[in-house]
């Protein structure tokens, strides 16, 4: 029988996890054990610190539900989410860059027609986002589905508002045969990540900004192309240089141009002033 010591426990644990039946699981778990043990040795982790970490993980799971993903939020603020995105979506330089999904995406957003208003009358400055979806060769992508979501004028998602159960500021749009799309929403606002949970408590003990710059989320799916998860950020918005989830990319910063009352991109008429952002998404072929 081999007695366990501080010197041999890492290799013993890694060897056990290397017995996983799936080769990839064996590789990942053995590496996780080695890196986790190396971290504990580097900081000389104390028992109270270990217990605090266990409690933090427990609370992170307890606050998570189908509308709030606290573990994803933790991954985001640690930079892990963007690292995984960068490693797994090495698109062509001409393709629209990918960013993080974030903790507030949900399935089942309502479908809207070309130019449909996903704000459904919520207060805010009207914003039209228009453009095309195309491939690397410039060809239009018809029937691409743009799943769009954002925070409201106060920087909140529906899961953060008591009593709100229905989808809010979310919609799906399909591109037309020429690859064009048009959506109507309200101008987004920069907002704080949720600070009322374990991640917020951790951030609160640092000088890290807990704000995100104003943005709109996009998840684009089209046959024959890689799915694209990305954002559009408002040019000149606060926190572009300190996005708490490391999601900002210069290629995704767009101008929100002020427009006077009159014709709108959906063929309608605006009684008041409004904003327009134009952006052409370029998809990476499978």
C-alpha cells in the first residue's frame, strides 16, 4: 500500500482520473488535478480559505436558475469565457469576431418580421439596427436567424426584475433573400453585472469595474456557416476599455447615428427622433 504524502498526492490523484473511460475526460481531469494542486501549492491555500471557496461555489449554484447563470458570470469575469471563445473560434480575419454568450441568453425568443419592434413599447430612444449577413466571399446569406437580446433603459434584464416572466427585449429575425436584416429596439445602456450574488461579492472586494459598455447581443445561425455569438457596442460608450467580461473588440464598435423624424429603414415613419446603427455580419463557412 502506498501512503499518501504531500509530495505524491498529485500524481496519485491524476493517475486515478486518467482511468476515465472516455480519453478526453481522462486527459482533462488529469490536467485539472495537476493545475488545481499547483495552484493550492503556489498560494499555500489554508483550510479556512478552502472552506470559503466551497461555500462560494455552493452559493453560486444556489442562486443560479433557468434565467440566471452565475457560473457563466464567474467564468466571464475571470476571462475564461473569452479565452475559450478565442481558442475555439479562430475565424478568418474578414469574418465578424465572436464574443461571449453571457449569462442572460434564453431560448424561445419571439419571432419578428423585418423591422419588427422587439422593445414592444418600452421607454427609450428608438434604435434601428440594419445591414446584411454575408459569407467570406461577399455572397448574401438568406434565411439566417439573428437571435437578439439586450438590457433595458435601466440596464436590467427581465430575470433581474421581480414579477417579470415573459421574454423582454428579445426577438429572432430572419434575413431576406438578399441577406438584409432590420430590427427595431431601444438604445441600450451600459450596466453593472449582477452584484447581489457570489460573483458580485468577489468583485466588490477589488478595484475592478463591474460595468459593461452599452451593447446589443447577437446569436446568428445559418446553414453552412459556423454559429456566431457576438455583440455590437455603441461608439463612445462608457466602459469600452474596461468591460468586466473582456468582450469588447474594436471591430464590433459601431456608431449610433442620430436621425430626424421621418422615413425609417423598415419603410415606416418616425414621429420623433431616432437612432440608426449599420453593421454587416460576415459568417465563417463550416
